[in-house]
């Protein structure tokens, strides 16, 4: 039995480490095409509980400088290597899309469902980037959960960062990694 190209594309998905992503990144039209695919996610109530922030160009380095400063505020004893890492986190990939989860009060759609919708957007964006010939990686780390970083990025009260999606051209082929066996994860519920 031959498999469909769509399944082959899903099975070929790989995360490319952000440090291995370089120029060129997607141009504005290509990025909008990626985002058009990324927004086609399950969204109970059509609430659109997410939005995007693009971080590109010099803004990547500006954010890195802020992160190093914030890292030192959080831990005055932080090692220089960690400060350097934080300063460079957004300097590798040419484009980073911050997927901001923006849950909306709704008695029929729990916040958890809305957060999962934002997570689906992150994954769909990874797939769209790869489908268009780019590499991508979904990252969070401490800065995704830090209130000062949220304020610096202009998040509203109640918004959260679902992920930073780093997008660029892979410098090397993304390696395959071991994947779980779905048969080992599947159970029948028989009541």
C-alpha cells in the first residue's frame, strides 16, 4: 500500500535546532503564507485565542540584550556562559514568530482548550515552514514564562507565550531521532 504525500510530509517533520538556522528566512509574503496554514487549527467557538509577534533583524539582538539583563536580575550570581547564551538565543534564526496565547473568557470554552489551540498553531507553523523548504524549532525556556519578558514584549494581562518558533534555512540536515511506538501507547477502553 502506498502512502499519501500528506502522510509522508507529516512523517518527515523534523525540528532543526535554532543554532543551525541561518539566512535566508522567509520573506514577508512567504511568512504570511505559513501563517495562513498555521491558523487552520481546531478552535472551539472560533475565539482565535492567539496572535503573533514577529522578531527579526536588529530586534533579535535587542531582545537578547534584554534577556541577558533580565537573567542577571533573576540571578545576580549567574555564570557568564549563561548570560552569553541568553544574549544569543534569538540571534541565529533570521525570523522568530512568538505565538502568544490570548485566552478569552467564555463559559463554553475552557481556558485549557484555548491554550491547546495556541499550541496547535505552534505545531502547524512548524509544519508550514518545513513544507515551504525552511527549518524551524519551537522553543520556550524561562523567558516564555517570565512576567518581565511578557511586559517587554507587550503582552496583555492574561496572555502567555505558547512558543517562540525560530525559522530559517537549515545549515545542516536535521537528524532523525527515536520516536515512540504508537502501538505501545494505544490502549482499548472497554468500560
